[in-house]
C-alpha cells in the first residue's frame, strides 16, 4: 500500500493505492485526518485505486478517524473508486457515515467530485439561520411592477 496526500487550493486530495487490509485503511485515514488538521481544508477528496473494498467499516476505523476532527458537519468528504466493487463499498460507507452526521458522498469520477465542491448548496455557511428582518418586508415595494406594466432597464 502507498498513498499520496496533497493540499489543493480549495480541498485536500488523498490518493490511496493497493490497500489490502483494514490496518492499511486505518494508517491511511490517520494520515488524512492529520493532514486535515494541518491544512484546515473542509473539503476532502479521497480517491481509492487498485484496492480491496471495505465492507467492515468498524475494522477500517473510517468513522472514528473523522470523529476526532471536531464538528463533522463542516466537512465535505468525497470518495471515488476505480472499480464497481470499490464504489459499492463506498456507497455502503456513505450510508453508515450519514447516519452518524458525517457529510460523505460517493462519486463515480473526479470531475463529479470537483463539481460538487463548487456547488454553493453544500457550503456550510448556507446552513446559518436567516438574518432577522425587523418586521419589514424583505423586498422593496417600489421595485415591484404592476400587472401589464412594462419594465424599463436603465441604460
């Protein structure tokens, strides 16, 4: 087994190659968690290559490694695998992790991961409560047009 972890501008990328055992997965995930603490990225992309699928999540320690990072809802973890078996195991991990409040998703390929990282609906700041409007209507009445009125754009 070997792995490579790189800090990209907007996310942390972790590539895992030839993982054979649960101990390999634990070692890799400990390194990923350490890199997350070091670089402070909230978006984590884990790409698994030529590895055995993990269906015994308790043995891998996946969920335990990310619990140690603090508030899990602020992290977005994306998984990809290069075989159908890996993707199936990652979907299983995704369902278990989501039950525990970990924001993790399995994707078919890297381009889908990168698009999801740019999706503003997944930005943690959107989860904040709306600002109070002090009893005033949010829209300005003078901007509304009446039915049948033509709207002129200032030019």
